[in-house]
C-alpha cells in the first residue's frame, strides 16, 4: 500500500476520543486480580537490544522510509532527519538489523558502495522489486551513528561466498569514523524453501562454521547470530556443527490478525505472546542441553530476530495496514514475555521500524506515530534495568490461534491469563516499574499489589494506553487518538484499576 493509500484508509477509520484512566465503572463490572512482586528474585538484566528494530529492502521500509534524497527533510546523505528524530523520541532503535531478511540472501554488498551514480540497479528475485542500491553500507552505518544504535548486519549465505562476507567485515572494520559493526548474522531462514539458499540443518551448520571461522579471522571481536528454527531437531544439528561460534540463536515468530475480514480476533492475538514464550522456553531447553556437553564459557543468548503481527485480508498480507490498540497489546505482550525470560532473551528485531507494520509511518511532509509507538517509548524509557519475578492471580482463557506463528502446520491452542505482567526494579532497588496489560476485552480489572519484603512508597505514576473503540487508529487528521496518558497516584498504592484492553506502566518507589 502506498502512503497516500494509507492516509486515505486511516482517515476513513478515524476516531477522535483520547481517553485516560478516568472512566467510572460499577463495582460488579470489575474483574479481580493480584500481583506479588519479588524484587530480590532477579531473572536477568534487561538488555536494551531487546527493544531493537529491523530495516529490510522491501516496499517502502528503506526507500521513501528512512531514505529519500529528494525530500527537503533529508540530510546530504538522503536520510530523513524528521524520521531520525521520531525514532529518538520513541526511545531509540538500540540495535538495527539490516539489510534482511530474505533480501540479504540475494544481495551483494559491493553493489551498494561507491559513487551513487555508478551503483548498478538490479532486480531482486526475492521481492520481485528493482533495487537501486542507493542505500548501502555507508548510508546504513551513518544512520546507526545518527541514531546512536548498535549495527547488526546479516551476511549473505544464499548466493554469497565466504570471501564476500569476509571482505564486508573488513570494509566495516576500516570505517574508523563509524560505529563498529560487532554483530553479524549468519544468514537468514535457511530452513525454508522460500529462501535463496535452502539447506538442511547439517548443510547450514557446516556452512555457518566456515563463515564463522573465517569472518572472525578478519575481526576477532565480532559476535554471531545463528539461524534457529521452531523445530528442535534443526537447532540440535546446527549447534552440533557450529554452536561454538554462536553468540545468539534466532527464532522468527509472527502473529496473525483477521479483523479486516470482520472477524473477532482479540483473544487470539493477545494470547499469541504466550505461545511465543512457550517457543522461547523450548529453544532455551535445547541451548541448555547443548551447553552441558560443550566447552563454551558463556551461554548462547536468544534473539527474537523477526516478529510482528500480520494484518491479513483473504490471506493477502497488508504491510501498511494501520495499527490499533489490539496491536499495541500484542507488542507489549511480546516485551513482557522477553522480560520474563531476560536471562536468555537479550535481543529482538521488530519487523519493521518504518511503514510496514511499524510504530512510525513516514509521510511526504512528516511522520505519523502509530498505536504501537508509545509501547516502544515506555518500555525503552520507563521500564527498569533488572527483571524480577512476579506472581499473578487472575482469570484465564483458552483460544486457538488463527494460524501458527512459527511455521508449524496446525494452529496451536493457548491458555493465557487475563492480566499479563512483567516486573522490573532499578539496580539500587529503590524503584519498581510494572508492565500491566489488561487482556479483558470489555472489563476493567482491579489489581491488588504487594511487594515481598518491602513497602511501597506513597506515590506513583500510571501511564495508560487505551481507546474505547478497539479499531481506532492515529491519522493525519487526528494523530493522537491512540497515545498514552499519564496520571500521578497519591497515597499508599496498594491497588490499581486498569481500563479494559489497556496497556499500562506503573512506576512506584520502594522503601528500604
């Protein structure tokens, strides 16, 4: 969908109500829940790369996204300065994966360097699109520098070569005025027949070992992201052949929505993060088993390298379909799942940073912040650095997902809580921040709070993202329809009331 089509569609769906936590409900309308936080039971440190992003050369993600040399809003390199500022306002990109994705398995990086007028325009068989190569390695590294984020480049293990990958590492290493590229992906989704370079697990594992060995001979400091899958047999075989080189193993998972067809997919989507968490636990078990028999000094981390929820209409993927509060609940749910597994999950890359499924839509004369923008902003800037345990008691529900998020044939059935919680504390233990997602579609929930071994101070702040109409979106005419509202809480905060289908962040001080 072109940007003008997005604007036209979003204008037709506009709802102008901006609602904070100020509705009054009758006592019998409330669901009840309780949260017991254990501030001394650390799960792991929260790596800001868990709020990372992804730019791929597909549709309007890069071109007419971050890169538009003809725009008066761009700098001399063609990078949109207003877009860069919006990313910073969102809390930053933290880490930025590039150039793919499927795209990288047919991409030759040397086509994208040197004078732009001499760069070849080529047809990419991956997305059936012409690739101008005007945005290449130099532009990407300059973008990372402006964003102050960590670069993450994926090597071409499809129709590329070890020599090409090693030369790419050397090229980046010699760019002394740019941020160092220390994270390298060893290919992309080579388990799938849609990939240029479809391999068996043994074939991929042996290739990854070769790439890993020789790329690190060029730069011994680089770290690798190896291709994982939702099938344990693939991961076990890959680890057997190349686990010694991996710093992260990937998992790619996607939620699916059918509301554009008039279907009620609320329960299915908000339950999907709990299926993601189950898959994360499964790959963690595989890694633990491998590490017991290996000579590794450090554990292999998990990278949720690709994820989002896809808007489908009659099986057609609509990448530029506007996001709403239900999508925001999904994104927040994924982050909650990651924080509950912070000891292993240290990086994610949302598909995509701009335009497609994105928290930021890029227009000719500015940007539009989507319903998921504040989810990223609040997780990045409000949640604390230490993830801790929290016990939750609440209603539960069971639903069957519309499609499998992890390339499995049968859609899974998931049982999930109606209150989704992650808890963080500051390193000095003086501040507690909770992410509280009310997954009750039509009911507010009253949450009783308790902190094991400590007292809550008599003040706090509640940030709430909510719209009464769950199809409401941000539009050019009404850009703040789905934006967060903050409210100061006074007195002893022993409970909090959450609006239906709302994303909430509760900041509290802890007494010694």
